[in-house]
C-alpha cells in the first residue's frame, strides 16, 4: 500500500452524474472525488456503469446530467493534463509495426518523434519485447498486444492514469509487472484510477475505492473504511455480499 | 487542428509502405501498358504480314470484260490475260494457278469474281487486295484531281463554330473543365473503398477510445482525408507519367493522335465553376463515407451502404446524353440539384458548356451546404458511433441525445 497524500487536492470530481442510453439509465446519480496522487479503485459488477463513467469523464460520452471534471474542468483533448488511458476495449492498428504504432500515439500525446521512439524502446526492453519492435501488431500474442497498449498508455509519463481492467487476460507474471508499473507511477505522483474485479489488486494498490451497483454508489472511502463498514470482512466477501444476489438473479434469468 | 500533421504523416506513410497500395497503383498503368504493347505488336505483326504478303509473288490470270483495267498495270503485276474463264478456274482448282480475277461487265452490279488457292484465313485477303489495287490504280488516275481526292477519301474538312458571336470549339472547350469530371471519377473509383475502410478501421481495431482521448475526431478525419488526397496524387502521377512517356517517345509506333495542347481554350469562369463543383462534391462524398463508416460496425457492412451512395453518385452517367441534348428538361434539373446526384450532371454540363452561371451558383451552393452538413454530421457520428463497436449506431438515440450538445 502506498503512502496517502498529505495534501488532499482534488484531481477528479464527479458530481450528480447521470447517464441514459435511450430509455435505459446506466448511471443514476453518482458523486465522488479522487485525490491527487492516490490510486483509486473503481469497482463493481459487469454493466454497473464503471466504463460508462470513465468514458463520460473523458468526454467520449455526453452525460445526461451532472458534472465530470478533471483538474477542475471538463476534459478535452486540448486539456493540458497528461493523460494515460487504457480502455476496457483493447485494440491497436493491427497491420502496423509495433514501434510505428507506439511512436504515433506518443506523438499524438505531444511527444517529439525522437522521444516517443526512445520511450517506446525503453518500455519494449522492459517487457522483453525488443525483438518485436518491427513486428506487425497482429503477429503478437494477445498478452503481448496488451503490453504494447500498456506501454502506449504510460509512455508520456501521465499525471492521470486510467486503467480499465488492465490485468484482464494477463498471466500472473505480467500481472505483477503491471502492478509494479502502477506503483512506480504512483510514486512519481500520478493519480491512478484502477478499474478491476481482482480484489487482491485492490488490496495491494488502492488507497480509496468506490463500489457501484445499478448505477449508484453503495460504498465509498478508504479500503479500511469500506472494510470497517462491512464488519472488517475481506474485500472478496464484501464484493460477494453486495453483488452476490445480482449474480444469483442473473443465473436465474439465464 | 493540433496533431493534424502527425495524423497525415501516419496515414500517408503506412499506406504508401504497403505492397497492396503499389500493386493497386501500378496495376492500372501496367495493364494500360500491356494493352498498348499488345496493340503495338499486333499492328507490327499485321503490318509485317501485310508487307510480306504484298511482296509475295503469285501467279494471276485476269479476264477484264469491264474494260477498266490498265493493260500496262497487268504487266507490272505479272498477271496474264485470260479469255477462257472456266479454264482459268480449273487451273486454280488443280493448283496450277494461284488466283484468277474476273472483272465482269457492269462492275457496279456484278462486282469482281475472285477464284484463288487457299493460303489461310488471314492471307486469303491478299487476293482481294491485289484485285482492288488493280482496279483502283487503273481507274483513279483517269479522273481529275478533285474527284480523285474524293475517291481516295483525302478531302480535308475545316470547321469553325460560333457561340454568342465568338469562335467556340465544343470538343476543345470540353477538355479543361472536363478534367474535373475525370479527376472526380478517378478519385472516387480508386479511393472510395479506401476511405470507407480507413474510417471503419479504428472501430474494427477497437483503437478509437485511445485515439479520441488524444485527438479531436475532426482532426483525425481531416488528416485522413488529406492523406488520401496526397495518396491519390501519387497514384495519378504514377498513371500519368508512363502515359506521357508513351506519348512522347512511342507516339508513332502506337499510332496515337498528335495532340496540340497549345490551343486548348482556357475559360477561367468554367474552370472555376468546375473546380468548385469538384471540391464540394468530393467533400460531400467524403462526409457520406465517414458517416457510413461511423454507423456501420464493420467495413463489410459499410460496403452495402457504400454501394447505394455509388449508385446515386454515378447513376446519372447513364443519362449523360440527356444532360448534353436536353439540359432544360425537368429530370436534368432534378438530377443537377439533388445533392447526392448533383456532382456528375453539374460537372458534365459545365464541361459541355450548357450550365448557366445562375444554375452553377445554385448547384455550388447546394453542394457546399450539403457537404458542410455531411461533414459535420459525419464527425459527430464518428465521435459517438465509433464507441458502438459491434453495433450499428442508433441514429434515433444519437440525434435525440448527443447532437443536442
């Protein structure tokens, strides 16, 4: 667990966020804050509105109601904040070379071509993919592609790092590598939003968490506070307690 | 438009480095080159064969009942006069004589009878050539020069046509403004599909979210469009260069006409109108393709919509003669001013010179407004549609909720 920030400046603020898709309300009335320099766990069962909230936060969705701010203002690509975003929907330009794709995204994030190439090479060396730099993306395994996408996410040394289920599809070795990388960025002062279903990752990385159910918050606070609220149960037990009935009803439906 | 250059470079370089791009680019001039080569060698072979045939000596007997054949000429051809038609035919049948020509009395009705030894489908024509040469060379010099020229089909025709009191050469006038029509056709035919694939690619590759958090959708699309235009320039250059080389160095061998480009009329107004129609037509078409790419979940599904757009755009070509012959008909008016069908009729009518200034302005205005609307909607659709990875975008939801922004 990392050290809690002493000065609690707000990095992300979400207030009365509501999101409708047609007649369906995905997020009802969601409000929370994320402090600068903390790792914030964004938890909930599938379809509870986590990804929708992140997409709305990043301006990819226009919210039906409420306010979503990063650094005190709505996010746009012209915002000065250095963002690293690893979306849940993974993908890269499959027919291009790994190094070309990484350099392209680095340039889009405001890096010079030279810097982007240098950072890409450093990352590829770290994750043992140096020999794949000039390989087409679609020739890589799924795990290797995920590593490349992670490299793109962090190559600009982001102030705000949003990782939507980053360990999905990773083997234990790569999962550990990813968590090491997250910790490194937190030590550098980055604010990290971490979406996951893996409670051991939450235990290891997160300062504070929020649990969403049916588009509303049902638990919010530090990991210790949330545990205390549920009688010091483990996060796994809390998760099962909150979402167990949902899964049962889903099973009944199926 | 921050990062426009980055998008342009990436899109341009990744396409130009692909083998498939060069295969497509070079296939067209190579095929054209091959066709010309075949024509050239075919002409050469035919010419050589004709020369060989002409030089071949073969035995001929001639009966001239028409009285038109020059006797001296018969000697030059080593032809013998025959007075017994049947005997000469028998000689041919028995292989003792190669050919026998019978010029009957009243040639205009009865014609010339040729009896000859078979020497193959193509070489058999030599007999008719000689029979024809005998009579032409005998008769034409006996008529005076002008009639002879008419008989030889060598009379020249010099036409001067006028419009509004000024010289007007319809064909030459068509060339400069017509270039825009040709360019539009080439661009759409060669790049329509690439444009569609380009806009669906991010969606199919699930790369959109990362992109749209680093770059404006509008910048991405403009960068793609500019790169496609640059690629089109590369392709067109690749096509034109061999054609120019062929024209400059092999014009005679390929029997190409001698084009005098120095006196092509340049009408700035019509060229300006053509350029405006071309530009807005291209933007309209681009907007439509981007919109289709954003709405459809895959390039394959987008192809269906693309077909419909192509029918609208190029369908009017089937009524091309109508645009030239009846420019004031209601159908031509409708096709000229309905945004989806307008590009071809407007460009064609401008090229042939029957598009008035008022009609031009109305047409350009319609295309300009349509292209701005199409591109604006396309960017919005791309912005929101690309997150509907495997679903077709619900336009109802989009217009009700998202476009309110």
